C-alpha cells in the first residue's frame, strides 16, 4: 500500500526539482526518512515525511 504514496511523493519532488537524477531521488528519500526505532527488516528506511522530503534544506 505504500507504493502509490511514495510514487506521489516522488512526483512532487521531481516537480519541484526536475533536474534530479534517479540516484538523487533515492538518496534524498533515504536521508529524509524518519527512523522509527524498529529493526531494519521491519521499517526499511523509515517513515516517509513528505514535508521533510520537499524541504529546501541542504
């Protein structure tokens, strides 16, 4: 069920930053995910925070 949510977040990200590469998107998703404190095999990279993903932080 997460696929359409993540796809929509990536669409918003690419709309804001159209020059991003696939690698840039992947790294940004991983860096901006919120750690849930669960084992990696249960949480993956963590919780997707769209507001944090789209923030202009460097």
